[in-house]
């Protein structure tokens, strides 16, 4: 499962990088395996940080505690990125 956090404003990228640090610290503390992570810029004032978690139970724990804006499957994540690159529209929030 992939979990996404959105950050807005002139410091969106900087804030997303800071969130990445804390998510990794959280994962180490709880022994959660992060499969991958990354960023994408929706526009100059909107950056999204995402993280992919390997195990479903770890994913549920991360979602419960860190409350991401969106959680989606890998296929949904790929669709979101395709939508953003083709239309430059902001993703829908669930």
C-alpha cells in the first residue's frame, strides 16, 4: 500500500523532505519495512510525499498513527501520477 501526504505553500518541498525524515524514523522505531518512497510536485506550491509499505499490518499501523491524506494500491498510484503528468490537475482526495 502507498500512503500520500500533501504539502502546500512556498515551503512545500522542504516540508515534504522533513516529513520523509520523520516517516523513516517512525518506521525504524516500529520496525516497519518501507519498500520505497518518493515525491512528486503537483505545482510549484503543492508537493506530495509518498511511501510504500511492504506488509499490510504495518501499512495499517502507519495509516492509523500518521494519518496520510490518501492511501492507495500501486495501480492507483500509477494512475494518479499519469493523471498529474497528462493534465497537471491536482489529485482527488479520498
